[in-house]
């Protein structure tokens, strides 16, 4: 079940990212990120209220939930901050390649600090999918493997690794948040966690934009329709990831989520009428192989 949820969520995330890329043509990067939160929160709140009206009980908030969801929120904001910083750097492609290490970092952090159990086959699947993703990345961004390795000490690489670490930690703390609500089903727990996170992030990033350039907040209303698409897909993506995290290892979910790269690649090739290069085909095959191994383990 979690594999299907992850694949569907990755596809919806591809749609959201395409919508955000369109907004990025008209708005600063940080404002584009804020659109995800400010438009996602109302949809998340409506979904949560509907679940309550359909008979689900209100989750019992406890200290463990508050601690984990607060750390998850901070980790997500840090990850987004470094990601946004990368947008303005020449070595952006290198940084984004290192961000993709979040699945491997999730496995390592999960094993050391969260008692996550990952088998050797599971770790192999994560690494295989990651290698496939790197093959696609180097082809799309016209960089070489040696360039990625040589750039390890560069600021862009460090930002990418820190961003990946933050997203990895966020996923693990989100899982703990959802599972700490023990008296209610996963669906209402995930929904409540989403509401909490999106509200906190909308407020925090909103204040940052206000003090940096408050005109950007006003400018967002000019892209209301695009914001609605980003908002509803943000709700669907968050619900999918948070639910999947609760059902298995976060690292496994993130590894399967690499299929988003395939969806993005195929969408781009169809839109620009380009042929798929041999290295991209190899990357697709490796990602699918990693997912099939995880499917076998599931």
C-alpha cells in the first residue's frame, strides 16, 4: 500500500512542481515557496474539518507530538532555506544533486537516532535508486560525475547536503509526530500534522517576506489561480508522504519517491519533443529496479 501511495504522491508532486516553476517566472524563489504554504493551509484545514464531520475524533495532542512536529517544522524551514539559497548560485545543479541524498541520509539518521530497521537489500535498493537519479541529473544539467565529486567542498554542495539532511530529519520527525497520536487513525493524524506544519510555515516565511519586501505578499494575489493549483496539490502531496511515512521506513518512501524524477523527465521530453538519452534510460531503469526491490521486500 505504501509503495502505491508513494508513486501516486510523486506524480502529484510533479504537477505541483511544474506549477511552482511557472510561478517562479514571476515571483522571487522564497515567495514561490510561501505560495505552497499559504494556499495549502486553507485546503488542509478544510480537509481536516471534513474528516471531523465524517466522524473521525479530534487527535489527543500530547507533549511528544508537540516536540516532534516543532522540530519537523524547523527542519523543513531550514531545508527550504538552503534550497532557496541554491537558486541564486552558479553551481545550482551540483547542489540539487546533493539534496537528492536525503533518502540515504534518512536511512542513516533513522538507524542511528530513530531505531529504524533497514535491511541490506533495502539499503541496496535506496543506493541503486539514488545512482539512477544521479545519472538523470548529470544528463539533464550537463555536468559530469567527476564535477559532482570535485565540488564536494563547494558552498553549493554543502548547502545541498544540509538541505537534504534537513528534509531527511523532517520526514523522520513527521513520522514520529503522526505515530505519537495513538488514539486516532493515521489519516486524521496525518491531516492534523499537515495543518499544524503548513500554518507554522506560512506564518514564519510570511513574516520573513513581509520584512524583506512586503510588496511580494500583495503580488501573490495576481497569481491566484496558479496558487490554488499549488495549494490543492500541496495538500495531496503532504497527505501522501505523511501517510506513507507512518506505514514503513522514511528512507524507503523517499527512495520510491525518486520516481518523481522519471515523471518530470518524461513530461519534459514530451513537452519539448526531445529524445531520451541512453544515460537517462539507464537512470530510469535503476530507479525502477530500486523500487522493484523495495516492492519485493514489502
